[in-house]
C-alpha cells in the first residue's frame, strides 16, 4: 500500500513507509536544514564588530549569539529554507524503503545508521 504524504506545501511524496515514519524523516530533514543554515550563518556573525554596537558586545552577547544563530536557522528552515530539506528527505525515504525491502537488513547503499522508528 502506498501512502501519499504532503510535507509542508511541497509536492506529495508516494512511499510505502508508514506515515509516522515519513513524518519523522521529514522532521529530521528540516532539522538538518536548520542546522546547516545555522552553520552557514555562523561566519557572518563572527565578522560583526559587536564592541561598538548598541549592546556593547561582551560575554553576555557572546553567550547568546550561538542560540540566536540557531533560532534564525530554524526560522529560515521552517519557512522553506534554501531547498536542502527536500533532497535530504527524498534520500532518507529511499534508504528506508531499501532497508524495508531487504527485510530490515543492512543495505550497503543506505546512509542512515538506524531506522527512523
């Protein structure tokens, strides 16, 4: 039986995996995109001279900046991101379906270390 899953506003993805497993894969792909966006933004914030800014820099601003960057990455990913989540999601589904078809055994081409159950 094939289920049609609609992650966000993207095209439906036909898969034989259970909807709960597909939802976990979609969340993991979006979380990965959020992390990747945060890593891409990190150098931008590292070049900002905060000592002469409104808040004056310091250890407090230094402590909060990584959390701020993480929140920006999550917000960007939640609103469509830059397109990383979709191919990661498709690859995760492909790997999971290959493992399911092989009876749960290890597939040499699968890149996921564990099933998303």
